[in-house]
C-alpha cells in the first residue's frame, strides 16, 4: 500500500464502547499488561489490516487524499496492531495522528500527579505515548523507511521538545490537515524532500469532505474551532465554523449503516451550532437534533454530545434542557458532558480568558458555572469539568477562589479534574509546569485533593456509565472498584499530612521517577 494512515493503539481503540475509559491511556504503560491492553484498547480490522472504524481525525485525512485524486487502492487506514500486513516495499508514506505523543499532555499530567500523591512511582511513558512510539518504531517502518508525516492536536510536542530528528519524523503538521495533506503525500509518493513542519490552513466548512471509513463511537463533527480566545488553548486558535447539515447527516447515516450504536456529535460547544455569534440559535440547534434523531430512531441508536460551555448553557437554559431530555438523555438515561471550567477566579478570567464568559461578566462566572452545571444535571448529564492550576499570572487569591468553587460544587453531579498548566496556544515555548511544585504548594495541593475527593465520590455514583462498555470484563470492573476504594482511603490520609511530610514523600519518590525523555 502506497500510503498508510494510522494512530497509536490508544487512539485507534473504542475502549470497548466506553470513551471515558480512555483515561486509562494516561497511565504508565508499565502498569498495563497484555490482558488489560486487550480489555481497554481493543482494535477492529479485517484480515488485511484495514480498520472497521477509525479515529476521526485520520479519517478526514483519508477523505482529503481521495478527494485530491488518490485511489482507494493507494490509501489505507490501518490497524496499528497489523502494520506488518500493510507496510512493505511499496509503502511511500505513513501518516500518523497523535493526541499526546510524548506523554506531557493534560491527561498524563493529572494521572502522574495523583500517582505521586498516592506514593506510587510513575515509571516510564504513558500508554498513550508508548502506543504512538510503537508505530514510529515498528520493524516494518524501520525496514522500509517510508516518509513519516505526523499531525493531530499534539504534534506541537514533537517540535517544542526537539524530538523530530530523534524520531525520524519527516514532517510535523500543526493545525488543520485537509488542505496541506494532499500536497505533502504527493511529494512523499514521488520521493521528494518534505518540509520539517507545515502550518495547516483553515478549511472552509463546505470544503471539509465527509468520512469514507466509519468513525469510532459514531463520531460526527458538527462544529470546528472555538473563537472565545483563551490564551492557553489550542482550539481557540481555530476560527469557528459550523459543518453543513447535509455533511453531518451523511456521516450520521454512514456510521449507522456500519453498526454505530450512538452518534457522537463532536464540537467545542454543541450549543454554538449554526450560530454566528456567542448566543445559541435555538432553531438551528433543534433542526440539527431533529434531523439526526430521524436517523438514530431508524437504526435504534442514541445521540451523544461531548462539550458545552457554561456561558451558552446560561444563555439558553431551556434549550439545553430540551436537548438533554428529548434528544440525548431520553427516558431517564444518564451521560457525561465536558465543560472547560478552568478557574473560579474572576481576576484570571479577565486576564487570560475574557471571551469564555461572554455575554456575561467575569465577576458572574463562579455562580454561572454552578447554575449551568445544575441545569445540565437536571437534563441527565454528569459534567466532567476541567480546571487548570499554575496558569501564568496565577496567585494565591486565584487558587483560593477556585477552591471555593470546588466547595460550592460538592452537591452537584460533577467530576472536577484539576490539570497542570501545559504551555499551548499563545504560551507555546514556556516551561512546563513541574508537578512536584504543585504537590508541595499547600494551597494548590489542597485544591488538587479536594477535586480528587469529589472525582472519586462522583465516579462511584456513575460507575455504571463509566463501565457500560466493559460489562463483560469482570476483571476491569473489579479493578476500577478497587482503585476507587483505594483512592478514597488514600485521600483521607493525604489530607491529614503536613507540608514537611509531603516534602519527604516527594523527595523520596523523585529519586525513582523515570523522566519522560528516558
């Protein structure tokens, strides 16, 4: 096959039908044996290695290449566990999408920080990183030496950490790939030299081709970009666009025809669909869900959404309730939805992310978050809320305000993950947050432990949702239940430790922790 498109096993898996079990990929690979790998990261493909469904971003590259003139006989979206069947003498290029190729992303950060607090030595790379490197270092890649082109939301890690030459990556694509990928792969097929990195050009919504291979989780993109302008975030760098309804419905039906049990409508904020402002347009939203539901009812499937903002929820609370109760969480169903909360500090909102609260004011934000989560809870959603500590300019006041917000969320259905600051967006090039600095800072440690306590208690309530796809694996269910019990017990012990005890714990662990570059 001339062109092989793939991803690490952690990205090319459906996590046994439970996308939220994907957090396991942030664990050190050393903790995941072959048996657990099969449980949490199954892949599905035919005997030739062509995936039955794949990760969405690489499917868009496949469609772009076919649209640009490559034939279906020249391009394959391949199962990373069967690369020996697809990479050979005729292979000229391999395209790899990535989410956290070097294990320095938000997910790895929070998992490693929690492990440090629990006294567990997080040795080696995350499974997400290892599975990416397994593709890069595959024997057939080394033997036949195709051009290696890497893209995806975290390709910046390879450039910023100076790993491109070490990993023999010919080109790293930053940003959207649909316009730049065809020319890169044409050059690769001809054996021409490739640029070290390429900045992807934003694609007009009506130029984004529909997928040609079914997507994992029945994922269908409904908007792209954000446009709220948070300084630390990558999606805000992308202009906001709504995907044409006919493309959405075409991908919806295509996924359903290939066995999807849920259509996952992907966006940075599903309530922004069809709007040219920051205010939801009710008629556009309802028309979207009515049309998608027309297909899902025909195939006896469900609808899911992934992201929402507090601002849009508060702008149209009745709309959020209607979508939740009538289209997504029908008949008392419960599901997760993600919200980037980021901070409880109005001061930091004004400094770093003033667009996040529009059309409201920063001073209203903490109360707005509480009310929005309450509305979403009443509509069947448990909110997975992400917060960031160690942001540039963050001070003690900001941390205290975020702790107060966590306290105020204790009676709501929310899983508040506190993440270490990762220098993305306008802050690329700054130093990474040193995890031990967070652990040894009394206020930030209090914030992290309070959030972790709420995370554990909420996941216990929502275990059925978390494990819905792995109900046949008693091993996985027992492992999760034991982990939650252990974490809850350990948190209580950690809350009683003083600063000196934490310093001794971290110093002891630091001697044994394997650096990510090893």
